[in-house]
């Protein structure tokens, strides 16, 4: 039971770690096009 509880905790930690990473990727994806749109093309 101890090993099962540990694996369950690891899975929860992995999911918690993955969510912030996706959030950061979305923020970066939103920030990247903004400077391009703000700067006029030559």
C-alpha cells in the first residue's frame, strides 16, 4: 500500500507541475505576437 500511495502522490505532483508549464507557454505565446503587432512593419 505504501508504494501505491507514493505513486499516487507522484502522479498528482506531475499533473500539478504540468499545468503551470502549459500556463507559462500560453503566456509566452500571447506575449510573442504583441511586440510584432505593436512594431510597424517596414
